[in-house]
C-alpha cells in the first residue's frame, strides 16, 4: 500500500469518513498538507488488517489499531502502548518530525470513555497538528 504523499490530492472526508459535497453538488477535494493530514487521521481510525487489500504487517500495515489497544488495557499500559504505536506509525511518513510526536490519554469517565490526543508537526514547520480521538469501549471516532 502506498502512503499519501505531500503532493497528493484526494476526496475530502468529514469527521465520519463520508465525502464532503459542496453546494454545487460536486465532491470537494483536499490536496498537499490537508490531504496527508486527512490520511493520517483516517489511518488512526483504522484497525490493522481491517482493509481487505492490505498485505503489509507491523509498522507498514495500514491502521493504528487504537480500538484494540485502548479497549483492552488499563490506563498506564495503554499510555505506553499508544505512544509506541503512534510513533511507529507516524515515523513511516518522512514528512513528519519524529521529535514532535506526543500522545496523552484522559482517564476513563463514568461511562468508560477516554479521549486520546495525538500531536505532531510537519518537518520544517512551526505548525502543530492536534487530533482528539474518542474511545467509548466499542468505537473510535475523531472529535
């Protein structure tokens, strides 16, 4: 599988992974930085092995597998595993600054939901990308 590059263009997706349609009825597009940032958050929502055509394993497999990890470990174990998994998956993209990668997980609320914040920066950029991911015991969603 080929990762989205810094010069690619793709269909714009909303927070539910559905195509964004403009008032004119045309599907909107994202390109360059917006495109690869969208690809990163889509991979965050995906479990490893979820895609039928996926043939890679480990670091190069598509999908962060957050649901499996966060729904199966206590908070301390999850913090360590999530950071390691996030760093492993993000560093396969050579346009992300490895030293900028950070993760933090809230403790479960009364309903068992947690929020994972993933932060990273593109190479040679002051910009910081933050994604909040909600884990509710059954589903992983971007907020």
